[in-house]
C-alpha cells in the first residue's frame, strides 16, 4: 500500500519529468543541444554529488574495474539517452518527443528477450503492436507535414533503445556503490564527454543574450531534472509497487504534451493523442503486474 507521502512524491516526480520536455524545447530556442546538455548535466550532477556526499554516502569507486564499469554503464544511460533525446526534442514537438521517448519499457522487454533469454508473452506482443501503431501515426504526420522532420523520430527511438539497454546493463552490474552514486558519476563523466563534443562541434553561446525564460529553463534542468527528481526517484523506487511505477511512467508523456501547450505553445494533433493512448497501453502491458492465480 502506497503511503500519502509516497503518493505526493510520485505526483511531484511525474510533474517534474513531464514538464521537463517542453522546458528543454524552450532552452533550445536560444542554446544549441550539446551545450544545453553539457551545462545542465554538469551543474546538476555537481550539486547532486555535494548533497549525496553530505548525506554520508560513500562516493568513490573501488579500483579501476569499478571505474570502468561505471563508464561502460554511462555509454547508453547518459551519452545514448540524454544526447539522442535532446536532438529528438530539437527536431520534434516536445510532447511528441516525450511520447516516443517513453517507449523505452517496451525496448527493455524486447532486448531482454533477444539477448538475455526473457520470455515473450502475449502482453509483450500487444505492447509491440501498440507501439508500432503509435510510431506509425507520428511518422505519418511528420511525413505529411511540410515542416515535418521524421529524423526526429529516429533520434527518439534510438534514445529509448539506449535507455532500455542501459537499464538491463544496470540491473546486471556488480558495483559496490549505491545506484544513486553510480548515476551521479555517470552524469559527471558523461558531461565531460559532452563538453568536448560541444566545444568541437557547436558555436560558443553568448549567455548575455539569454532571456529570463531561458535562464529559468536552464535552472529547471539543473535543479529539478538532474537534481530533485533524481533524489525523489532513488529515494522511493525500491519501495513502489510495480503498478504504481507503471502509472507514473504512463502519465509523464501526458504531462509533457499538456504542459507544452502552456510553455512553448505547441498544439497536439489527433495523431499525438492516439499515439499517446497506444503507448500507454504498451507500457501497461509490460509493466503492470500479473495477478497471481488463486490457489
């Protein structure tokens, strides 16, 4: 049974991660994607590191093998998901990017079946069909639109695949640090790589030209997305019932789509609503717990 405190925390987390999608889109109006990711990730991970260390967590990996393990986990979890998704948000409406990004639980199940011997159930087949319909709807609209950018769909599906692969790798990793500390180190290491890429590939931004909404969106990324949301998630993830986690994940694309109308003026099309419904069905199919038979 979920407590009232957990319920409020879960609601806050869903809102934080849902609103983050249009906030990213807002930032990209004045800042290039790699600089956005590099700066918010570095600053967010830095204050998160300081807070977790202050709480008394052991922060330093034991030996070279654990450092390599963290770096390997960071490839799909940070460089894959965070880099590909920001390019997807740049190309697509933020709500649409959120819908596609949260196909990740379905990719988790499919990768597990392909490489780790996990069973394909009828519910997984339903999820695959539902996601295929959702992708088809969004791709159809992007191709129809003169300003459509179907490449953004490829970016987001690649990001979802990376997140799923990273999740499976994380589950099987043998590390001595807590999952939150491992995540902090992945963000710090990943931000270093992103800074190198940004300095090499993108023009240097001029912060003096940033508007107030731009600064607010950057602060949101640093303090909320890479800060408080991570603390809430790791603080309660182990104690949440699976059905509750599934409901939260299903609600994030909905929050992202609705809040995008207020934050960046995006108006969802009918394809977005139907695609969201199909993605929710797919997520529920793979994450909702199976009721044990009566004995």
